[in-house]
């Protein structure tokens, strides 16, 4: 592994960080739990995925690269599951949707 | 598939994961990994769901890769969608929860469908009750029927591949 970082890892990692930043901005700007989870899930999943793939490209198929790849797969797999659990939990616990929300079929059907 | 085979498959997966994570063939590490994999395979039964022999079908793997490719494409679209909504000064959102019916049968397929929908533009799966998926939209379409039709399309494009992987 050289100390010189190639062009491809730089592009991957900086794009990933940029998407992470947008996800963080979304967390602040969007109005309620559910919308914030949308931003957090989509942007942070791809952002973290790209950073980890960047690490893989930079370090190659060695101990660090393989760990980064495994972490990337687990992030892709588990982060939507986590946000589903948070959204469902919030809804059951009675966290209100934003006042501009147009429809809530879940409440109509489950009464929660 | 009988219990012994399932346990053996669990062992192979745990052991492979250990080897990948440690990334060394030093004999001490390999022995510790093998012992731990045996313990895990015995203590935690059922890493894999029923019908694990589906793992050995190359056709299913081919469709799994197709699914992953289409998913990656939609994840990238989703990110530009969020980028637009978050950075737009007026915050153009119109959130709501709609429900749709899925045609997938197995639990694994439904779980992967829910995860895939969460990662695509503007949608987040809140819950699955029987065959109904409850989906939070960041921008619900003007008329509700249209909104449910659009959601149906989104689920449909993943159901095509997921049915071939799991069902």
C-alpha cells in the first residue's frame, strides 16, 4: 500500500462524504421523523457504501480491503432494516406525522 | 434439508466469515476460528431460513446479481432525489403513507422487497402485515389512486427479480 492515494479512491470517498453531508442536512431540514429517516437511510447508505468501496480500491485485496467490503455489504443489508424498525416503532409509539402529511393508511388500518 | 446438513452449512458460513475478517492463514488463528465456528453452529441453530438448498442454484444467484444491479441503479437515483429535495429552498415534499399488496410468497422475498423499496427514491417501508406493505412516501402523487399505482410499479420492478431469487 503506497501513501499516494489514487484518483479513483479520491473520487469514491469524496462523493461518499458529499452524500453523507446531504443526508445530515436532510436530518436537519426535513420536518418529521419519517421524512428524516428517508434522507438518513438513502444518503447515508450510499455515502458510507462509497467511502468503504473507496477504501477497498485504495488498499486492494488485503485485510483492510476485505473488512471494508464486508462492512459495505452489511451496511447495504442492515440500514434499511434499521430504518424500518425505527419508523414502525415511532408510529406505534405515537410519534405524529408532519402537519402537511396527506394520507396515513397505516393509522387507518391498524388504529395505532 | 436435514439438520446435520444445515448445521454444516452454518459452520461453513461462520468459518468463511472468520477467514475473511482475519485474512490470515496462520494456523493458530485458523484453529480458533474453526472452534468458534463449531460452537456458533451448535449454539445458534438456524442461521439460514427453511429451504436453504436454494443457495446452490446458479440461476437464483444470477437473478440475485441482476437484482443487486437494478437496486444499485435505483439507490443512485434515490440519492439525487433526496439531494434535490433537501437542497431546494422550498423543500418540495408532500409526505404520506400508502399501502400496496405484494404478490411475493416467502418471508425472505418480502423482507428483501421491503429493504429494496426503502432504498429507492422517496419511499420507506414502515410495516408488512400479511401481504400488505405500508410505505411512507416523501412526495405522494396528487391523486391517491395514482399514488398507489405508482407504488405498485415500484414494487413490481423488484418483484420480477426477487420472485426468481426466492420463490
